[in-house]
């Protein structure tokens, strides 16, 4: 949720910030008026409908006076996030949900998201007298902060159920939300059943509880969704085997319960969690083998594989008859998501274009015009979608409509218009784009709750087929006449509604007689065809796992994507109408049969909530006016090789748009006397501006040199940051700062450069650009480029010194999966009095402390040069380059325990060259050769830690070599 808040703050800073607020006893609802005002009654009702149930189910009395809910529309697909520290809060995207492959069930989105996210809030905030005691000691619920690592312990003491694995949070939320909705949810979802059925059939790896978090959510094509999949199935098993009451007891925090989730598990279930996890895997395989036998009761549809490997996630695909290739978008481990084509003759894959901002399952929205030999696809799929074009003949790409928010693209074969669906403020709009597709025209906007996906247009250009969602959550296949739609008549001429399943993948047959699609009508995703003229529906496949995205060919066969234990694989089938299609058993159904108490969990419709009884008040939300004490706690600081004791106070508004941090301390050891023993740091952070004052600045990480950040004296600082481009991963940031320093005994940024300046007035501005990408399984950026340009001006003792500098970095991914080559280049010139220490740049050292909180691979930075002492080399002008080879990471699956486990080992080799004062009589060159190994591990389930070991040899053109050994532990 911190990332979501940061992104929102960036958008707010760029667009101007003002929000409206509706407040009641338990809810503070923040939203943007007028576009989201229409949603506030439904959101409020959905909140209270769920909130009262969570309190009752978990015997939970929220520790906070109210929960903050923020509505936003900064992405084209709905999502949500929740937290319970430092306060209870939710963020909800109002856009329609992506239901690709039925990975999200057919239900009203705000209702489902509110039920799910409030389970998170409840299970993380639950407390008893012990937790209450710590929360009162700390004046709130501290969050782990890099600046003060002691907060890791404070967080565990005050909010023990925050420190749990993600599968625990997502599995419990999915299970509870499913039964709150009367059984409609992923706890008995067909996609989840298919995943584990395919894994069982293919003898794929079932991750242990440890392997899931250390490897399964990192390298598998489904990524973090595995936490949902495994967590939900484990919760299902617990409820089925031990009963829902035991599951709720485990998730609750009553008096006498254990603080740590696994200790509480053993107390409730009488067994170790790892042992029961193994029991679940054995049960799951038996359950899925029984389902496989059920599927095989009827003849399975024969398949002809088109490639020899699974392709991870896939978009809609097209057959190019001229090239005999399958064109689509693919996302799988070791390769950046891309648009590509696969030769059906050889199986050879060709990469056409990397996709900026791919989706997990849909990858992108793709359209193909074989006559023009052009592809059209969307980028920034989780943000504001762009429409792009690829000329297959030349390979050239161009932007058509930036931030169009349009997807579900399809080309009309008759008149070459392009059609799509635009999302804005929670509404879906059908749009038409005429060639050359650089503008769009509104055709029809559906009311809130409606949505369209998986569009296709008949070969004669007369009909449009689409999956259409209703506000109730129901999903249907509709076929419309395009002429009717353009005239404002929104009446389908043919429909198909497969009960609670979603009909997906609409594709017209070459003669336009049928619309093919896929649906989990029997619990298994099979291919059906709808005869447009009669409305008759026939199933034409009996899949063992699941068939998706049918692509009708001229010879009557179909290309479909078959789900396997490693992802989706294109195969060819013969679509023969079937009398019988196999069905499966759902574990969720078996649970409720065995434990009918789950039928009482349904919360019903939110409309029953009486808004008039809530006493809702209306106001504007001004972050600065809402700042209050969030937490306070003791801290330890370092100052001049001594130790200082202090206290830290966090003040912030409920959404942390404004924060005020105050630290005061007193030195207990070290060669320090008098007033220098007193330390203070006051730091205000707004959305764009920040201000800071420190007195004899002390820092925790100075306890673990060699880099020293503590400074004697006082500093008055004012800073500004603005996102000039926020188009992730493409960003351009402007940072500016002015400062006044007094009483220093060394330069503010150079610990080994001493000075007798009494006062320094400083100003700086810098631009940072970045556009890098990485593939699934990568641990660092693999390709792309970055640049920066900056200016520093310092004035001291009537002397003004100016420094200009800049750099450019570039990298390429290598054929060896998750490996890359990078170069980091910088140059600068200082203008001023040669005798002034402010008129030089300084270089040297790795600069990582033994315990650290900054960049791990700091040898990339402009001012470092491993093998030399920190600030050893001074230059009035310089040119520096670093070459880096990143080897593939070595993954660990079963090393450690869930609360402390190894994730990967990432080795790198580097070589740097620094040319000091080039062209002058005193110029010289210095070099550094080294290697670094980063051992990444996770503490308390979610806190990233890195132990770095490195060695570098520094040498000049003449003179002795020098060595440096790096040992550094990065905190978070």
C-alpha cells in the first residue's frame, strides 16, 4: 500500500491536490468530486455491510477510531490495497476489474473488494491486552522504518499479525469474502481448481510454505498470485478438515492466543503448520486426481501441440496465413513481456516488441490487420493505457493515442475502423477509432457496474460480440449489430449466459455463422459455439485442464490455449459438437456440505444499510490540517564514533500525504563535550515540498561505518520534488534544494573533507530520467537506460563554487536468462577558487556501511571508486565509466524458516575507470576492478534484507595498489 500511496502522491503533485471527505463514526471516505461522488453512497454501504461482519466474526474491536477509505482512478483496471499500521486504511481503484480466465469471479466489484480488504484490516489489526499495552507504550502502531531499524521489533510487538506471510493474508481474505458473498468467490473458483488439477496431472512442483514465499511468488509465471492460490487452498483444507470455527480461531487474537501466527496455529490445531501443509498437499493431489477421473469419464478432445513449451501468460492471438505464424503477446519467466510470433512450421519464436506495463494474465490488448500487415496493442495496461502500432513489414512502432485508457481492441475487417473499450471514473465506454487511429469517438457508455471485454467483429463487419458484465456481477456473451450500436440501440440479437461462469474469448468463425468462446460452465473451461441466427449453444471440446482463447481457422479447426502446470500452451483441436461434457467437484462445495455454518456467513446486499442513521458529515480533506501523532518510540543514534540515545515522534495525516518526523537525542559516549551532545532533527515532508532542520545531526547507521553522515552544527534545508514524467517505468524527476549550514567542521556531503567555514549557503538542482525493464525472475533492472544532469552552487567565505555534472547509463539483457550488461557513465566540471574544498568532486570507496539503508550496488554511483579511501581522490573535472556484468541469480527454495529465509544470491562483476582533471598538467587515471555478491533474505515475512560481500582493487597509472573488502547488511 505504501507504493500505491506514493504513486497517488506523485499524481497529486502533478495535478494539484484537493479531495472531498465524508465522515461518519467508523469511516472517513476520501474521494475526488465530482467524478467519484456518485459512488460514495454505495461505497459507504458496502463498508458498513462488511465492517460489522468482520467485527462479529473475529471478535474484533478496531483499535483506531475510524478507518480511512480512499477512492482513486489512476489505473484502467480495478484493484485495492489495505493496511493496519500506522492506521487502518484502504485504497480502492474504481475502474472495472480484469476477470481474464475468470481469475476474478463474477460479482459486483466494490462489494467484493470491500469484503476482501476489510478482512485484511481486521486480521492485521486484531489485538488483545498484550498488544494494547505495546500500542499505548508506542503511542500507536509503529511501522518498520529504515531510518530507525528498532521499529522492526516495535512493529512485531504492537501489531504481531501484520508480520505474517502474504499467503496467510490473501488466503484468509479470499476464503472469508467468498462465504460473505454466499459462496461466490475464488475459494470455490474454477480457475483455482484448474491450476491445482493441472499441477497434479503434470506432476508439477507443489511449493512448501517456505518455498512458496522464497521462490514460488518470484519465479513462477503467476508471480504473487501464487500467494492467493496456495493460501486459499490451504484455508479451504483447514476449514474442510477442522471446521471454519477453528480457522477463525486461528485468525483471531483473543486473550490467551499466541502472538505469532505459526505458534497460534499449533495452539489451535495441535500440529505444526509445516506438517499440516504437507497433509494439505497430499489431500489436494488426491482431490484433483479424483477430478481428473471425472473429467476422463467422457472422451477427451485430442490436441496437437504447436510449440514444445508453455508460454506463461498469453494475450488474444492471431493466425498469419502468409507467414504461417501465430501472433500474440507472451509473458513468461526469464524474458521481458513482449509481442511476438511463433512459426507453426518450426516452433521458432520471434520477439517483435517489448511491452511497457504488461498485465499478469491478459498481457496486453492486441488487434491485427492482415491486409495492412500491422499489429495494434496497448501499453501501460495497469495505468492509463496507450494505443500503439507495429508495422510487421518494417518492424517500426509508433504511438497512436497516449493515455487513451482504451483496450479490448478489435479491427473491423470491412471498413478498417478500430473498436475498443475505454475506462474512466468507473464507467466503460465503447469507442470507435477511424484510420489512422489517432482519435476516438464515443459510441455508448454503460452505467456503473457494467463492463465489456473480449470484443470481436464478424468478417463482414456487421456484428460485434463481447462479454458484457452487469452491476449484479452477472456476465453474458452478447452479439450486437454495429449499425444498431452507432444509432444508440443497445439491444443484443443473440446472448448466452452460462449460469455463474463467465463466457470469454469471443471469436467469430470465418463464415460469421458462429461465435466461439470459452467458459467454465461445468467447472472446466471448454470451448463453446453460439449460432448467431438461432441462439443455439453447443460445446465442442472436453478438456482435461482447460481450453481458452479460441482462434477459428479456415479449415474449420481451432487453435486454443491449453492450461498446463507451467502456463498456457497453444494447441490445435477439431471442434466437434458434444452431447456430454465432463464436470468436476469444487472443494468449496464440499466444505459447505460438511460445514453448513458457512451458509450463515452471507452478509447480503449493502442496500440494507441506512445512510441517514450514520450521521455523515461533508468537508474538504486538507492533509496538513489532519496531522496527528501516529507513534513515538526510543531510538539509538550514532555520532562521531559515539552512541546517542533518543526519542522519535511520527506525526502524519491518515493517508500520509504530509508527515512530520521529530527526533531528539543525547550523546552518551564519545569524545564530545557541552552542547554538542544535544541532537535534534525536525523533518516535514509534503506532497512536493519538504523542509528540515537539524542540530548536530546524528544517524543510526553511523554506528556501523565507514561512511559517516553525522555532522556538527546546524542545517536549514528546503527541498522540492516534482514528477515531470510519471509514465512507469519511464520517469523524469526534478529535485531542487537550498540549504544554509553553520558550525560545520567538514563538508555536508564529504566526511573526509574538513573545513573551517563558519557558514555555507548551498543550492542544488538535478534531473533524473529512468526507463528500465526486467523480466520475471529478475532481481535488478536488465535493460533500458537512465540519465541525470545536475547543478550545485555553494557560497562560503565570499567564494562561490559551481559544479555541473551529468551521467548516462545503458543496459542490455543477455540470452542467458536474467543476466545483463550495463555501463554507468558520468562527467563533471567545477568552477571556482581552486583552493576552496567546495570547488572539487570527491571519489573513493564502496561507501556501504557494515549496516546500511542505501543502495546495495553503490559502486555504480558517481562518487564511488572501490579500492580507494572515501573522498581520497579530488577532481576539478572528471570523466568516469563503469562496466558491469550481472550474472543470473541463484534462487533458494528451502533455506531458512518463513520468518527468516534466503531468497537468492546475485553475483556481479565490475570495472571502473576515472579520469581526473582530463587535459590538465596534473591529470591522471584511476581504476577499480571488483566483484560483489548480494545475498538477499527476508525478515519478518516481508522485510527485504541484503548481505553484500565484495572485493575491489584500486590502482592508478603509477603508484601502489590498494584493496577494499565489502561487508554490508542492508536493512529493508
